[in-house]
């Protein structure tokens, strides 16, 4: 049936289209994917500790040969649409101004997609349209080509305007868009209706428009009953009843690094039902999971993605009392419950569980190494450990294929290849150099294919780079500062060096680096859970508290935490403790779960040239960490610059940022939660912080806080103030405008927004045994306000700390003290301060 026929039969989802707004309802065809290989060639470059300090918006400048070739072929040339539009699914916006199919591809891949919609114009006339994309796009209206664009800049948006004549009535709009995916790709387009005749969008649908609209409304309001699940039934709810029964398909999958096949469920929502039970927590895979929910009625299907943490805490229970028992528990947990990768294979081999299942895990992982997929270095290092220590337990045919993969792998960018492995970040560089060093030592007389070196030469080159990496680490530590997802990656490389390095100096230095990283985690943790500013963050590493790998590390070494399902370093750390003599300071446990009187003030710096100055303050009842004087008002990448927790419930956490995009569970860097589109000015003194946003006009027009109301014992929102309590921890959030609590959609009950591109947030933490119950605390601090001073200085009159002055250079004056970030060292300094004010007012 033609588009016009569908519209006439009112089988269309109709929405107003005002001048200056976006066309956001589309039908999509299947996305074609074609591998894009170029001749093998080396690259020039080294580890870049500043790659995420973007010079232009959030554009990352490093270019692979595949992009150079692709740009030479296609940049500035009309894209070549493939095939014709064949409807596969509908795109509903849920607040997004663009059609966004962004994702992660582990090899260079050319993507192409058709999109189609209808604009119904009340009268014929000229329209002015703006098309935005990072890749190429061709615009057609009523079968005529209107224009095209072909910037093909990697993840860098450009825009082009077009004039078009619309007819009265239905106008068929089609767009072909394509791009090269190299790792993470921002694969989207946006069509702005700048001006033109009065019009509406009318998305052709296979059901009456009223039913399609009801399905959209149900999905728009849908959300999980809880912000995280550690037991009980997992269920979604919606505020909107459906007029007919609908079939529900649910696919549960991990983040882009997960190798597991999605888990599928089929359910049905009857007329009037608003609760959608999915499964018991223990029936679902652990970790932060994406639930793709599709509702179908009368052949019309629409989908939305929802994210939530799943942790099997009820099954795991409390951690065993002794380190020896916890080592055994960790290896058993990974052997029996982890994703089926080389990390799990190592745990199985190390506990005598080798056999066909373990061989199959290794065989399943080898294609990524053989094909040099991005992140194959994550897989290779534990595989080398398996091959080095447990070779007799691996099948002969599997061993032969492992050896071939090791000899053919690309270990650094100066070797020929055509992959998009990410060589530039500190954590990847460590794994590449560790793998080259250890692999060459294992095969000293074999020729490594890509480098052309004998194994002994290959190992020597890797050793030199390992030592240089350790030099850099010992001087500056983590480039991606204090980052929860990258502690385990660094620990993966360091534990392999500690256990397997043939050179004593490397083993000693690796052991010291392991202890240092765990000390940083302990200092920045609250009851074992990392809490603080982070240089790289994702939604799937911020929201989960129990199932993140650092929680498992804390359980192993300090007896506080839980396990998820995917691991990088945990079994290697356990083996270093069990088999290789690693010793950790007993004092770390008390630091990581701080229960003494007073509070710890921890000031340190990380990253080359001390790029990140980090402040952390914790008591037994709360913790908060922030980045001082860090890139104020610049475009962000994935930095989270203020993070706090209350009580001893891992879920009672809050962070504040500016979304990099408005789509939920997207792939932006920054995304909705992972990082800030524009980085704020942040000052923190003990339990007080101020966060000031001045965001770019082209970015989303609100700032927000993760504020999970159901995770707190008490909470309330009153205009521009929000209060919360968990155990003895108390919290005030205050803004310079009224909060907008999000009550519908994926973050219902968990998000506070401050509308506008500019906003001032105040954070104040307290303790019930000092300030009294929440009501007394709220009364005491309700009138906190930021005063502007000379030279961009700020001040707050705090009822306990007195006048706190925040200088424009990052210094803070309070309680007869000066806290100066320029003086903070990489080694850092931790001091214990008494509870309450340090001097009488």
C-alpha cells in the first residue's frame, strides 16, 4: 500500500511538526554491514595520555588507515544509496531529536541504512531543512533527490541546509545514511524542519494511529520498579494502560563488551495491565543489563531499551572470613558463573577444572585474537597465562591454534595491520606491551609474523615498552584517572607481569603498582565501593554498585562486596595471592570500609602533569569525591567530576552531570549518564560542594542528578531542594531553580533535573549522630546559598564550617585552612579530621 493510502486510512502515527523542530518519527530499513579492509600497514604513534582531552568539541583526533582510505574514497563525494527502502522497524524518538543507531564494531565496518517518513503539509510551499550527520546522507522528497552531504568525519557532526518544495498533503521523505564504523561510532542523522508550510509528521504504521500512539505512550512511561536488583522479581511498570492486549518480546543483553548471547523472554500484557513481570533476579544474568522491550499489536511493533543492574547477592551472601577462603570463593565463582571467555578459562584451569568446556571457551575466544578485533588484548593476556602455566591441561589441537594466534597477532601499531585496536590509551598500551613481552619470551626462537622479529627480539621490544610504561605510571599513575572500569584493566596487565615476568625488576615494580592501585581504591572507596570523580565513566559502570568488578575485588581482598558476571583481573589477582606471593597491607581493609570517628580527607593528583587534582572526603556515614579545577566549561568526554554515597547501601549513590545526549542507554561519549556534555566548575570542601554549569547552547538544555529515591531510607523533594537519608548519612541537594523530578520513562524515581543550560547546584552531606534526624539537618542547611565575589570568586556561609571561599584558581579557604589543588601530589596525602566543625564559630 502506498504512503498516501496508509495516511488516508489513518494508519499513521501523527504528531505536530513546528518550524524549528525536528522530524523524529521514522521507519527504518535493515542496516547493511560490510567489512572494510585496507592493505596491512603500520601506523606511527605512541600511548597518548591526553587523548580524551578533546581540542574540538568531543572529537578524538587519532585516525586509522581505514579512515584515511575511506575518506579518500568517499569524503566530499555523493554517497551511493544501496537498494531501496524496505521497512524493518519503526523509530520512535522518546525525546531524542535524531535517529541514532550508534554502537560499537570491533572491526572496520561500512554501515548503511534507509529511513522513511511522511510530512503532511496543509498547503504547498517551500521548506527549509537542515540535515545533520557524522557520515554521509542523501535526502529525497517525493522521489526527487534534494541534496546530499558527505563529511565522513569520525564521530564529528556537520550540518547542511536544503530548500525543497512540498506539495499539499502527503510528502514522502527518504534518507539514505552511511558511515564507517571503527570501534565506537556515532551513527545517526537529524533532520530539522527550519521553516515551511504548516505541517505534521505522519509515520505510516501497520495499525490504526491511535493504537500506535498508545504503544508509544506505554513505552514512553515504562520503567523498572527498582533502580537495581539484588533479589526478588524483576519487573517493568508503565503509567499508561493499553486499549488492547499486546505481545511482549524482551531481549536481555550486556554492554558492548559482553560476549554472551541475549536472553529472550516472551510475555503478554492484557488490556488494562500496567505491570510487566520478567523473571526472578537469579534467572537473569548478572551485571548491568540492557532490556530491549518490544510491544506488538495488529502487526505494529515498537521497542525501547531499559537498563538496570542485576546482582545475585542473595546467592552469594556474605564474604568468607579469611583471605584464603575468599581466594577459593572467587576462583569458584568465576569458574562456575562468569562469561565464557579466557578469564573464566584461566580460573577453571587454575582450579583443576580444565577439559572440553574450557577448551571450548578458548576456541570461542580465539577468532577475536586471530582477527585482531579491538579489545583482543583484553582476551590475549589471560590466554597467555593459561598457555604459560597450565599448558598440560589444554587440548593439543587447541594449543596449536593458540600458538598460531600468538605468533600472528598484531602487538603494536608499528606492526602492519588493518585493524582498529585502540593503542592510544594507557590501559590498552599496558596490555599490548605485556602481551608482546610475555609471548616473545614463551617462543624465543619462533618468528612473529607481523613484527618479523624472533621471539627473543619481540620480547625485548615488549620489555622496553613495559619498563617505559612503568616509568610513566610511577610518575603520573592513571591517565584515565580514578576510573572504575579501568582499574581492573591495569590490574590485568600488572598481575600478569607480577606472576609471569621473567625479569625480577618488572615483577617487583608490578607488585608495587598493584598495591598502589588497591590503595587508591581503598582511599576513594566507601565501605568497599569506589566513590569519587572518574576520568572515564559509562552508564554501565556508574549505575551498578554491587556487580562491578571492583566490588568483586573488594570482596576478595577486604571481605566487602559482591560478584558480577564479567571479569578482567579478579582471577589473576586471586592467583597472585594464592600462588605468587603477593602481599597486601592489612591496613587497606580499614581504609576501604571507614568506620572510625572523624573523617578522612584524601587529596591527590593523577595523569601526566597532574592533569586531574582529586579531592575525597569520607566519614563512616558518607563519602564524596570530586575533581578540582578540572577543565571548567570545556566540552567533556566521559568524566564524572562529582560522586557521593550515603550509609552502607551501595545503591544509595548520587552524581551530578550534564548529559552528552538525551537518548537513554546510548553510545555517546559522553552519554546520558556517562560524563558531562559540558564540564562544570566544581569545588568541594569536606561534606560541602558547589557545582556550576554553563553548558554549550547546542547541547541538551538541562543538568541532572542520579537520585534513586527508593534506595534511600527517607527522601523528599521540595522545590529547589532535595533531601535524603541512608543509615546515618544525610544529604541536601539544592539548585538555583526548582527541580523537575523525572516521573516517567527509564529513570522515573531516580533522576532530578535542573532545566536550562546554566545551573548552580549545592551539595551538603551530614551525619545523623551530629546534625540530628533528617528534618533537623534539612532545617539547618536549607538556606545555603552561593554568593558571587570578586574575580569569579564564590563563597558559602555554612552553619558548621563557617564562611567557605572558593577561588577561581581552585583554592578553598575555610576553617582557618587553605586547600590548594596546585600543591597536591601524585603520592597524595590523607589526613583524619575530627567530626563537626574544626573551630568554634
